[in-house]
C-alpha cells in the first residue's frame, strides 16, 4: 500500500504540481470528508497506465501521499476512465454490482465515490474520489452535486494554472528576448562604431597607398624604369607607357610576346625565350640584361628586366611581372671601361714583349761571357716580366670576354696529358709546394685546350698563392656521370662560406688579414668560371676555413 511512486513521466509530474498549485484543494478535500463523514478523499491523475495521487486528505491512515501510485487495474477509477461515468457505492456489502468486486475487497472499504475530472478541452484528467471502511450516504443529489461542482472547479483551476504557466513561459521568453534584444542592440552599436572606425582607417590607408603608389610611379618614371606583366594563361602582355616607349610600340594597343622578342638583339633572343619558358613552366624568377632596337627610331638601347611569377593558393601561376629599366648609360660606361682596359692591356703587351726579347738576348750573352751575376739578375727580371705578362693577359681576357670577342677553338685532346703539361710548367718556376697528380684514366675531351689550360693553371697558382710553403696540392681527374671532372685540393687558409658564392664574380677578392699581403685583382676565378660556362660545364668550390679548399670543374665529355 505504501508503495512509493517512481515518476518517470514529466507530464504527470507537471500535473501533480499543477494540482498542488490550486489554492482551494485542501479545503475542498476537507469539506468532502466533513459532509460525507468519509475518512479518505483524494484527487487522482489517471492515465491509461497509471493511477497517481495528486492531492490527498487521509484521516484513516489509508497510506497515500501526493505522488503515490496504485496499480491501475486494482482501482475502480480505471473503469471510470474507460467509460467516463461516476461511481457511487453507499455500502459495498449491499451493492449487487460491487459486493464481489476485487477493489473493495482488496482495499477494505464499504463506501466509495469517484467523480471524473475532465479537462477544459474534453480530455480525461483523473478522478475526485473518497473512500471509507464504513458505509456512507452518498447517492443523493446534494453529494453528487457537490462532487460535480468540485470536479468542475478543479478542472477550471487546472486550465487556469495551465494558462498561467504558458503566460509565465511567454513572459519569461519575452523578458529573455527583450534582454537579448538589448544586448544585441548594444553589440550592434559597438560593432557599428568599430566598423565606422575601420572604414575611416581603411580610407586613410587607401589614401596613403594611392599616394605612395603615385610616388613610386613617379620614382619609377624618373629613374627611367617601367613595369610589365604577362598573364601566364592567355600570354596577354601589359606594359607601362615607359616600356612601350623604349620599344617604340604604340600606346593604344596590346603588344604580343613575338613583337617583343623581334625587337631584341638576335644574339639574345634564345636567352629571352629560355627565360620565359622557365618562368611559365618552372615558375623561376628572372633577371636579364639585353639590347633592344626601338622599332620606330631604330635606336639601340640596353635594358634590364627583372621578373617574378606570382602563384595562387593552389600553386598555379597567376601573373609573371616585374620591372624594366633603361641601362644604356651604365652599359655604355661599362663598354667604354672595358674597351679602355683592353686597349691599355694591348698597348702594354707590345713594350713588354720587346722587353722580354731584350732580356732573353742579354741573358744569352751573360751566359756566354759566364757573367753569373748578370745572368741571375736577368733570370729574375724575366720571371717578373712573365708575371706581369700573365696579369696583362688576364685583363685582356676580361675585356675580350666582356665584349664577346673571346672565341672557343675546340679540339679533341687528352685531359690527363694537359694536366701533366700544366703541372710541369708550373713546377719549373715553383718549388715551394708539393704538387701531385693522382693517377687517373686517360681519356679525351673536346674543348679549347689553351683556355682549359688557363683554368687549370689559374686554380693551381691560387692553390700555391693561398696556402703556406711546404704544403701539398693534389690534382685529380675522373669521369663522373658522363662528365670529365678535375679537382685541385690545397691545405691552405680556406674560404669562409659567406665568400664562397661571390668568389667567381669579376674583381671579387676576399679581404682579411691573411689575404691583404697577397697580390691579385680578383679576375682569375671570374675568367675560369666564364671559360667553363662557355663550355657548358660547371665550376665550384668546397672549402673549410683554416683547413683548405678544393676547386672543381666538370666538362661534358662530348662537346
Ligand atoms: P686573385 O687571386 O687575383 O685575388 P681570384 O679570382 O683568382 O683573384 O681569386 C679570388 C679570391 O678567391 C682571392 O682573392 C682569394 O681570396 C680567394 N681564393 C682563390 N683561390 C683560393 C684558394 N685556393 N684558397 C683560398 N682562397 C682562395
């Protein structure tokens, strides 16, 4: 009997709470007990599964409290729910319908009354019921009327509570919404303020940007520069007026890549085509110098064009663009300087050659008269003349290189033989270092023998120049990956990494306390690199400061 309710249905719980909120319920149950003389009265929520007490007045220790559950099938309310009819029993034992009914027998009551409570929408809610172990006078209009009235009252209150709940909910929601709206409006106002500020900043930035763009364009124009760009997908070319002007192209129409290549000096067209191909296919940047001919004035100009490929997020090229400069003046200056160096070197060579001839004559004479002192002095003078001659030849070669006057005269020769010849010649004048040719295979290459001899001789004399007396120098020669590779290894001062990349540039010399007393002009390695490059080869160095350096060059076996 004292079975406690286990509430699982939230709706039932809400109904119990709703009945609890009806203020007159307690007095109502009390009035029922007083007027009928019964000891137990209750309001029950009856569903198709459960019978649950919502409110109760228990003077006979029947044992139910709000929330208690009775097995639905054991109650008479179950039947009332099914047919919607009230049940009134004054005296169970004397009632033909209920004297053998299981419910009174089970719960031990003699009088019973139960009135259905219908919701305002017509749905069945439960019952208003009363029981007592003693018989009672219930089946009369007053009691039935009272129960009807009370059932209606409860139904009315339930509807009112329901209405109140939903009003409360909407009120709460309304309040919440109002609060939200206020908050939202506040946020919106702040966001608007920030937006306005951002707009102002943006406007001022755009202003500054336009200003600096104008300044840049002005600087570009005064610096005799222009901009260009090519669409990598359509090959459409855009040029600033300055660039078009340099070529002599009309300002009001598009220019094709072919028109540009046609205006470039024929010697440089292949290079330019390769550069464009590398930019489009491999996205490589470019920095080129070449002469062009203005299509209107036929004037020849030197230009420098730098370019960069811009990519989108997927790595596809979207633009190839850069700067375009008129470098005619600088180039002319270079050419003039170059010509001057060439001319001076050439002029110096003539007196030096006759000086050398005189010295050799005098040397022969001194030897004849066995004048050892004069012969010794003349020998020294001759070696100085040789040094000077090598220097002048170096300058002459630079000048020839720059003006494109160096021509390769290729022939087939044995590389190991050439190495032996150069080493032998060097050893004639130098005894300070131990020069070793590591035995290598004998094979031929097709190249300019004299110029390759110059390269080997330059590397060897540097190895001597930049390493202390008594140190070893090793020369190797191999075939690696289809290339002839020569290396010259010394145990000298070595080269710092920061200088390595610049060594092969014209006039570059490492400046430190070790090199400051060693004479030179920084043209030897530049000449080596130019010669090797013109043979489609490669030159490089591996070095460790304080340990030594190894200079390498590689040449294709077949020219
Ligand atoms: P130069 O010897 O006349 O200065 P090079 O072009 O032959 O010009 O060499 C450029 C610079 O490279 C040199 O000034 C020197 O500092 C460095 N260098 C060249 N060869 C060596 C070497 N074997 N060991 C160390 N430094 C070297």
